[in-house]
C-alpha cells in the first residue's frame, strides 16, 4: 500500500488488489489496519482512521481516509452529497466505441449484489458514464465516472452488457489475473480538503499487472492521461 498524501487531517493511499478496505471476519489484511500501522508513533495512543468510502477487494486505486472525526464527517458529507469526483480506468472484454451511460438498479437481497428490476423493493439506482480511451478486437480500455456508488456497480453493469471486467471471473470473465485482481482501478479522486479551503486531486497509477492486460496503444493512452491529471 503506497501513501499518496498525508497530513494531520488526511491519509490518502493507493490500495493494491486483494486488500480489504476494512477488517472483516476473515482476519485478512485491510487498508484501515495497514494505515494505522503506517501512522503508528505520530500521535499518542492508537491513531484514528475513519473509512469514508470503499473499494472492492479485487480492485485497486485511490482511497482517502480521515484522521479525525471532524474530517470523517466532512468527507462523508461530500461523498453523500456527490461532491466528490471519482474516476476509474477499466479494461473490459470485447469492443466498445465512443461514449455512453449505463443506468440500472442494484440490490443485495441475499447479501450478494445483483441487478434487479426498477420496481424491486430493495433496488437502488446505479448510474455511470463511460468513455472509450482505446480498444482492440479483444478488449476495451474505458474511463468511467460514477454518478452513484453501489456495491460492485461497474463490474455488474459491464458484465450485464456482455463486457465483463478483465480478470473478473466472478462475473463471467474468460481469464483470471494475479493477486485476486480485476482490471478495475480507481485512478483519480477529487474532493475538497476537509479542513482547508482548497480542492485536492489524488492520482494513482495502476498496479504492475496492468502491463499484461493492455495493448501498447492502451498503455500509451493511459500514461498520457495520468500525466495530464497529475496535480501541479
């Protein structure tokens, strides 16, 4: 887990694939526990670290954690009111062209996320916008901007249209990737600093296994985008 930014209010990291966002019954390593280890010794007692958003275990990318209850409340408000920009790069199977938007409903009636009819009593609206960055005959590299943040949203919506995320064998991908990974990466998070009057941008390059997922053309486009979005 790599630190992208650290101050007295925020810890922003790049989560690798396979790492849980928070502790669960498995006892497997997680972002919150690792983050507290990184901050150990900076303050007296156990450090506070508040989880204000999540990222699927097999996905990778930017995660922001709050270092005080006040920062947690402010960041949670921004996520709740959809004031935070969340941008992903996703490699999917098959060929897509141009731009588009997907809108569905997702529920967890049996604790497992799935698409449901709009009139399902537990269904919640799931919307995103996508843009093709580069494509080949076998795969397409997408830039995805979430309008909502539902469990497994990108993975479910892409797979339901015949374009599972590369490596996502849970939702029908033809191949798996190392490290329990799927080719879904939270590349950019843009939010207001919880204690200072400025807009912050955090960018995380995809993990190394992406080099085996992308064509040379996709890799070139992705690195140009990363260079363009790096905060000055």
